[in-house]
C-alpha cells in the first residue's frame, strides 16, 4: 500500500489538562498516534515565530493498548507560561523519517504569567545580598549588569537567574537537554517544615518547581524558568548560616563528592535550622547527567553528622513499590518484542525464585547491555595503578 500524503495523526495533551496552563510554568505530558509503522523522532512544540521547545519521548503502554494498530509514543517536557502566550502551537515530529505536524491547544493566563515575571524579579533582588562568590566567597558587587565578585570573578547572565557556575561547568552543562526534566511538588513533611520556617529557605537541586514560592531560593545546576540561582551543589554561593531550612531532594546521588556537598548544606544552614535530605537507596541508574552514589539510611545519617537526627525513615514516594515498578517498566521497555511479551505474562511467583533458575530465559539473556547497566545488582571495576 502506498503511504498516504497526509496520514492520520492524533495528538493528545494529558497535562496541562484541557491545554490550560494555570501556574508560571507547566509540565507538558501527552502522546501521539499515527497510522502506519515507523519510529518517532525529534518531537517538539513549535509556534508561528519558529520558537521550538524540545520534548522527550516516553514509553506509554496504556496508549499503545488503546490505539491498537497505530504507532504511538508519549512525550514529556515543559513550557513557561509567558512563552505559551505566543501561540498558536503545533507539535512537529518525524515519523518513519518524514516530517509531520498536528496543531495543539495550549493556553496561558496573561495576568498570571506577568505576575510570575514580577514575583521572580522581586525575589532575585532579595537574593542578591545573600550571594557569595563560589570560588573565593567574597560578596558579589551589586546592581551590575554582569555579576562579579569583589576579587573580579565574573559570572554568566544568559538566563533569568544568577548564573554562578564556573566557565567549565557552564560549557559542560549548556549541552545538556533541559527538557528532560525533574518536576515534583513538596511532600507533606517538607511543606510542614517550610511552613514553620522563620527565615530564608534553600532548595538545593530544585529541578522545575511547578509552585514558585517567594520564601524558597531555587538552586539548580540547569536553568529552568523557576530557577533563581544556577550553581553546583558542591560549592554553594552563599555565606555561612544564611538559611533557616535547606532542602536536598534526589540530588546527592548525582554529585561527585556527596560528603563535600553535605558539608556545604550544613555550612549555609544557621545553627538550629533544619536540613531535609532525600537520597535513593534501591533505585536504578538515572543520569541527569551523572549518578554516582546511592545510600542506605545509615549512610544518609552519617553524611549529616553535624545535625541531630529528628527523623529518619521512608517517605510515601520511597516505598518499595516505586523500586519494583521502575525496575519492571525499564526492563520490559528495553526487551525485544517477543521477549517483552513473554516477560509480561510472568507471575510474581515465577520471579521470586533462585535467579540461577532464570538466567537462561529470553527476558534475561536478551536484555541489552545498557539495560543491564541501568538495572544492575552489582558493578565491578578492575583498575591498574598509574605510574
Ligand atoms: Zn571570587
């Protein structure tokens, strides 16, 4: 059969619901369905002026099941509400090597978008006196178009934030995909800690915060619209004892020196202030861009030896089901189709056995090396001493 000139293309947005953006920034989650067979590539949002917002591809078995006979894929990214005002928007993508597009309704509230811009400008002005040079800890000279410290170290201005990365980190990280985002709200115990705080709060590794708060300094290594300070976590650009609460959620597994990063979090915390730190124990490899050290509860406690522990436990978002479902989804999505089908038919009882009974099964043998690394029970290193 000849390929039709304009094949059936369906685009659906799950988030924002109804295409209506209600906050300063919105996660964009949705899916595409196309008649035919082929692979999806370069999925992105584009407006009439050519502004392009890249979207990451996401596995969506629910859509695959509901749209049987069609090729489907999920996508994920985010959009700044101020940017969203410049519509109309289309989703463009390549399918089977050919370009396609479909219009999508994406609306934002202009007043709310303006309010976000004003709130951000007010907050950045309040943050400026708290900043110190990450290299020499000298105060920053204030009110200059390009931030610099009293000793002449200069910093970037490319984003609507204080960019206090050094030149090397900036050049590494400017090549990373900012659209592959971590966007989470605060859990109940953290909201409680924030509510009881009497001074400034640092969220060191905030990701994209759908809720932009006046009292929280959002620090992140990549520039999201809600980022206030762009900096590495291993040398925080603040004076000692600046904050009443410091937050570090799913960050310390990504730093080369978690002991140094924890000392930095303690340094910028005022005596009597609270640290809220969450670090994975049993979680598969996830880069963003690197992933070094997972920790037990004891390891996490040891990291913050300068703090008296008020609570040490498993949050709702850290229950074992999050490990099991992550593991199973990542495993199934990387198997060849026949092995993936067999894998899906297995019962828990088939899996809860001596693993030596399963090592020759296709779902084990045919798992690609990248998936073995992502989901490994163990890594091994063989080294040879230099010199
Ligand atoms: Zn300096």
